[in-house]
C-alpha cells in the first residue's frame, strides 16, 4: 500500500520491476507480474514454481513451515503446526476473513510469504499475527482455497468478483467548475459524475479510466441521482 515502485528479488539475487495485476485489500493480497523478457536465461533456470497444495485437506496438528524474509534479514523459515482451521478474524481495516491459524512464527517480512506443508506444497500465504505480553503470538495464513479464487478472479476480471467495488471518489458535474457548462449544453444527464480520484485498491487501477472522466450511466440508465 502506498508503494510507487515494486521490485522482485529472485533466488540468484537478480531483481526485476513488477507491475500490479490486481488487488484484494480485504484479504491483504496482490497479484503482481514481471516481464519475462527482462530476466536472464540464468535467472529463469533458477526459478522453481511452487507446487500448490489443498488447504481444505489440512488436519489439526499437521506440521507446516512459514517461509519469508523476516525483518528484512534475508530468507528464513519457521516451523509449527496447524493450530486451527477456518478461523475467522477481523483485520486492521475492519474486514473479516477466514484463515489457517498456526503457531509457526510470523513476523514482519515473512508476512506475505509461503506456508507449506511437510511435502513442500503451498497451502497458505502468511498474513498476520496477534501478539501480546499476555500470550504467545498466533499466526494466520490465507488458505490456498481462498487465494486461488482471488488469483483467478483478478487474472480474468481484474478484481475479486464477489467483492466488486468501483473504488473512486467523485463529484456531481454540476458542482465541478470544469464541467458545469457541459451539463445541459451537450445533453449530459443531470446526475453526471466527475471522477476525482481512484483508490489504490480499485479494479480501475492500470486501466484507461482516469480522474476527470465522466460517469453518465449505470447499467445503461441515466444518472438522475448519485444514489445509483
């Protein structure tokens, strides 16, 4: 969130700039991509694609390993077990989600890393932890059954379909100095809206939609009110 540039570091230490394909702020996930043409043959040969596991088949007490870059010191692993399944928790932004609970240590830096089972299969993406001086930290990971759906939606649609949102701020065209003379003169509906800004988690990011564009219809109907 708030980044102006993304860079991926590969196992051989080489780096490449990445672009955002889509975001799911509710689950704290993003799909990013790098241009394969920017990678050397040597780097491509070093890359191994993770094997996907089935989070729905996990059992309580099953061993898991959290992989990441804890505190920015470099790649590291922590081990633990599956402490609970289908654990619903509220995130900092007020959204709720269902997670794998684990006692594998999840610290800043390996949040976003892989949670793998004993076969090395990717069963979760480390997401968050709850910690206090009163109890040991509890870690939570997004199940593979969830992030696969998020990934497929983002690749196909650019956003998560069951949580679709526009992600803009707007103002009625009548209140906009730039467009006030257009309303009524060029036949724009009275409810025409001017896009003021696009939020970072909007499905409109990296599309041709830009601040200053006009919204005149919703589902083919003229906007006679901003309530539509």
